[in-house]
C-alpha cells in the first residue's frame, strides 16, 4: 500500500510502470493479479487506465482472453450429451463471449472496455486496446492459434513486451508461441469442434492445434522464464504492491525456442 496506508492513485501506478520500463508507443502483453497490486483508487479499471496512460498515444495493451464456455470437451461425452451440446450450445461471439476467469479478472475488464478489439480464435482469443489493437487481433487463424499469423506472432514482430504484475512466471502465454516454433520430440496434435455463427446459423467447425493443456514433457514455463531472468535479461521492479517483471517478447521467444530444442528436441 502507498504512503500513509492509502490506496494507490493512478499516477503512482503510472510512475511505477515507467520506472520498470513501460514506455509510450510500446506494445505490451499483460498478465496480472489485481490482488497482488494492492488497493487502488478506482479498482481494476485504474490498473488498465494507468497502462493506457503510460502507453499513449501510440501504444497498445494486449491480454489473453480465451473463451470461458469453450466446448472443447465434446469427444469425452456420451453420444446423447454430444447431440444436446451440438443442438443447443451458443456460438462463439467475440463481442460477448466471456474471457476465461482463471486468467485474471482484468482480461474480462479489458474485453469489455470501449474500443477494445478481440481476435476470433475461440480458444486462443486475445483482446487488445490501443493504436495497434486491430492489427494485432485481425485474421487470427483457427488452426494453430498460437503460431503464424497469431496475435503472439505479431507481438514479437512489433518488438513488444510481456508484463507480469504479481503473476507467476508460468503464466507467460507467449511461450506457447515458442512451443509452436520449436522442433520438439513431443508435439501432440489435437482436434476439436467449436460453434460459430455463419449466415445466421450455428455451424460447428473443426479446429486443429498442438495440445497446450496438459504438459507434454517434463519442463514448465516457470523454468524457462527463470532461466531467462537468471541471465540478467528482463527487468524486475514493483508496481503498487506487486512484484513486476518486464520481458522482451522477441528475445524471450528466441531464448525459449533454443532452450526447448536443446533439452526436448527430436534428438534428445
């Protein structure tokens, strides 16, 4: 908490963000714990607004949203249950589909912020606000949603950053992009179907991707980020009460691909 045990004001958070290295015109992917930041005047909205203020006028804020009601489990159900879901499950609507709640309440706050843009891959859906929001989120491929043409690939191309505000090191979604790029001995391909609205009716489309759910080898994202930070890359600081980490997206991706291939490549 700030001096005299008062909630943090927006200007205080903005000053902490600048000291960490967030700068005007930057493209920043955020992972955050509202609780870790501490009491803030105006609540979660103020955390987002502080970032907008620091990045303005040409910067952009990006977050992973996903889809809370993603029906990617149908193959595990009985035929009767599958038929029920297929007949009645609402289609994915980028304008209304809720962000995955486990990934921070801020993702839903950003999704519903006026002017925010959202990509149209249900499972890998990203939300962005700012000057490059449309460029980051448009034409998100349905297949291999963390790979070529994804918002993560565009974050790297834009020389963007990843910002952790009180989030654990294993929350860095960008590392799924590194997994996509890396030559690994275990890359399990999965298929599932999702409902979309096409010409006024619900259509179930098949999607193919690498399995990003259960670990498919013995590494963790936390190991990768910790190894990167141990080399003196990235920046650490405090934003409000939160331990904060700022990572260079392109440099981290290059490091992670090499780290993965050295330990878990096809010849290992």
